[in-house]
C-alpha cells in the first residue's frame, strides 16, 4: 500500500547545523529570531468582536522553559532570511516579517558566551503540521501575559513588550485615522 502525503503543509525536515557559517560581531555570536503572533477573535462583548493578541512560544531543546524561536545568523543570509529560517525550523510557522523590534546583548545561562540578539515580529499566515524540529520542541499559542510568565529570557520579554507597545500604538493610530462616524 502506498500513502500519499501532501507537501503543502510541511517544510524540508532538516535544520541547519554547525557554527562554520555563524556571524560574530566584537566576539559576540549574532542570533536572530521572531515573535510569531496572530489575532484570535475573543468572546463578543459588544456589537464589535474583540481581537486578542496571541504569541507562539516553543520549548527549549533541553526542555527547560519556553522561549521564542531564535538561532544563529549565518554569513550566507540576510538578517530577515535568518529570522524566517529559524522560526520555520523551530516553530513550524511562516508569515510576514516586520520591522526589527531591537537588539540585545546577553550572556548565555549555560556557557560563558556572549551574544547579540535581534528580534522581529512575524504575523503568522501558515502553521505547518511537519517542520524540522517537530520531534524536539513543543509549540503553544498563548496570550501575552501567559507568554511573559513562561518565557525564560528577560531580553525576549523586553522584545515582547516592544511588540505589544508597537501593535497597541498602531491600533490607536488606525482608529484615529478612521475617525468618528457622522450620520447626517
């Protein structure tokens, strides 16, 4: 018997490995990642449906704590290409990458290594059933408060705060541009 599997909802099942293409700046390994997000329609509280922001967190490879997808930025790719690749490999999602949230310098909790990390928002358009690190990571959608509680890195929590601030500010600007509806 032959089983056909659609490749529409899967990614190549191999992650990049090794350090030979890694970028360094002033002795710090450069890492990039995304905060995958989406809007979930929340319970209707009035005539207008409320949209609730959800973010996707993943388990660390060692299984201790949750974080946002991130990994090494390699010499043969742009910063956004690296962020998209890492997010696909680790979380199995694709979407629209947006303007950088910022960069942070931090020290590894387990190694005596310093890093320079860059984070981007990713508005998720597709969630894959199969992805390279499916067997070594769990992924979970949660609201912002839950994500802040489970995220193991302070710098990622700061990036999440910047994302929420940006989206909230943008929502207020959009509402102001629409203005009040006048009935004549």
